[in-house]
C-alpha cells in the first residue's frame, strides 16, 4: 500500500504529515506501507492508494478517485488513525 | 596512508558528503535497519547534488534576464526566492551551510531542553536557508570559517526557539490551542499582520473570512510553482518588449521573443522544481530523525511547523491574503522606483505563502479587514526589507535573486550593521 502526503511545494507541511501518518501506522501495527511526500503536481502521477492533505488540495485532486483523508491539524495522529481504520474496514 | 588521508579530507570537505553524514548519524541514532541507513544516506547525498544543479539552471536563466532588464529599464530587478539563492550560495559556502544547519538543529534541542522555550523547529528547509544566509553574510565580514560556523550556529539555534515563541500568542488565536507553533522565518511579518489586524480590523468572530464564499476557479492560485512560472514570464516578456527584439535576439536567437520569454519563465519554475526535489530528498531523513531525537530530549516539546499548516484553519483568508499581499508588493514596487532603490519584482509565490499566512494571522485578530490589511502591510514591509538587504548582498557577487522572507532580511542586515560597527564590513 502507498500513502501520499500532499502539500503545495512538497517540502514542509507534507513532511509533517508523513511523520504523523507514520506514527498512526505504527500504532495500528501496519508495516509494508510506503509513505511518500509530494507536491500537488506530482501527486497525480504518484499512484497512491490514499491521499492525505488539506481540504483544498483533496478537493483539487478529488477526480483521482482514490481514498482521501482531509486534515485540519497536521500533527493529530489519532485523527489520521481513525480515518485510516475507516478506509481499511470499507475495503 | 597519504592516499587514505587524501580521500578522507576530500570527502569531508564536500558539503554533499557532510549532509549525507548527518542523515547517517540520524538514522543510526534511530536504530534504523541497515538497508534504510544505506538508502537514506545515499539519497541525502543525491539530494544535495540535485539541489545544486537546480541552482545552476536558475543562474543560467537569470543572467540574460538581468541584462535585458538593465537594457529595458536601466534597473537591477531582483526576484527573491530562498530556494534559488541558497542553491547558488551552496556552490561556494556549502560546507559552512551544512555545518551551521546541523549544529543549529542540535543547539535547538539543547535550548528547548534547558530554557522555557520548548519549541522544536521542524521546517528543515528554512534551517538550511538560514545556514546559507549566515554563512554568506558572516564570510563576507572576513571571519574565519570556524568562527562563521560558530556564530551561524548560535543564530540558527536561538532563532529556532525564539521566533515560534514570538508568534505563539497569535498562533493560539489561529489554532485555538497550544499543540503547534509557527516555524517559518517570515515571523516578523506575521506578527506585524497580527497587530495590524488588531488595530485596523473588525471583530474576528463576526467578520471572519471563513464566512465568505469564493468561486471555485480561484483554486488555481494554489499551484505555486506554476504561479512562479507565469510571474517570471510576465516580467521577462515586459522587459523584452522594452529592450527591443534586436537586443533580445542576442539570447533568444531565432526564437520568437514572446515564446522565448514563456520558456524562460517556466525554466525558472523548472529550476525551482529541481531544487525542491533535492531539498525534499535532503529533508526526508533529516527532519524525522531530528523530531524523533528531539522528542526524547524534550518530552514536552511543541513542534514549530511550516507556514501552510495554518492554512487549514482559515482557507478563505489565504485567498484574501494572496490578493492583498500582491497589492502590497506592487505598492512597494512603486516606492522602489520613486526612491531609486533596488527593485524587488513582485512574486506571486510569496503572495501565496507569506500573504496567505499573514492573512490567517490578521483574520484571527481582526476578521476579513484584518486579513486584508495584515497581508497588505506584510507585503510592503517584506519587499522593502529585501530591497534594503540586496545592495549588501549584491556586492558579494550575487545577482538576480536574494532571500525572500522578512526574518532573513532582518538577520542579514543585523549581521552587516554589527560587522560595520566592529569595522569588519
């Protein structure tokens, strides 16, 4: 599985998201998940299974047809954990 | 034995190797498995080389643009982009930059541990940029490399805990809590925007920007690298028209002037994209390692994050800020022309990041009017400071680009003024 953390430049915010997602994955005991940091333009070609980003970027990428997690607080691992569980149980 | 020493000293004097070594230490400290240590270290090495190449693309593109601007308007125009100037500075000052960034991170942890400023500065790209600024400015004073690294480290380490503390009262209003701090070195302009919102704005609750509705096409403004290309294209094409086709032909050859300008504009974006890829590779291992170690050393640490992390708290304010900051930059532009200062070319990239953040701060203290005036004043202030720093910076042989954010300009000017006081500059 591949999770893409997206922000405008793919430098700061998305890297923070990656660390939060990795914390959540650890709590869920999920291994073999690739978490990558990308900017909005690259995100389209990333072939990710799940996109984690802010509302505006999720909206912009909504036509990709992949599962999305919209965050408000970039460091809230519990929220991402809950959302991941929801997505995984729906699959 | 001599050969060994030769290989070793050659390796250590390479900035790319130094940065890779830092990742290596970080990965080992986190007890990463062997293959992660190897790939992570080599990727950081590759990232530094990629970053430098991006700098070369930008310089190659800026040189003709500078000549054309000079011919057209007899002015020196400067496009301030941190990524560009740092990548260019890395060619000459890479080693000092890397060491300052590394020791700056360590000093950040120590200060967070022993003082009441519990901030861990996680915008690693800004740490690298501040390493670039301090190594250039301090070296220009004629200081020994060791002294440059020591003073640079102190500046980076202290700023890493002080600037989040300064903006924290406003950050509490923005995020409604204490969980995250601002880790972005345009802090002065955000604080100014916060005060401007308080003085000039309305009630933050009832007049919040988040009660406004915006049309959807405006989401175009969320593609900063494209915005940058379009902005540089416009500057190039206007300069080309005023310089005249025969002059431009020196650079463009047979290619149509407008088409050439369009390609130039996006070549700038291409350079920045390459630099971003490089910086991303450098940060991928460094920042998580830093965070992991810092959390052990400073258990009650508050992470200081890059500016767009506050965008989610007031996305509409970001749009207001984009426009207001651009107007601010245009006002500054006319001030430069009037006073004969270095012309800082208005940059839409900064309208997005700094304008957006300034407006989020202004909105938190003064609603939509606070967002507008906060970003407007931030735009004027930032570009005037850039314009004040550039002459100092330009005299060191840098042209066409400079550091973009307020705190960099202020620190640069401070280093220069203090150096002058001691008769160094």
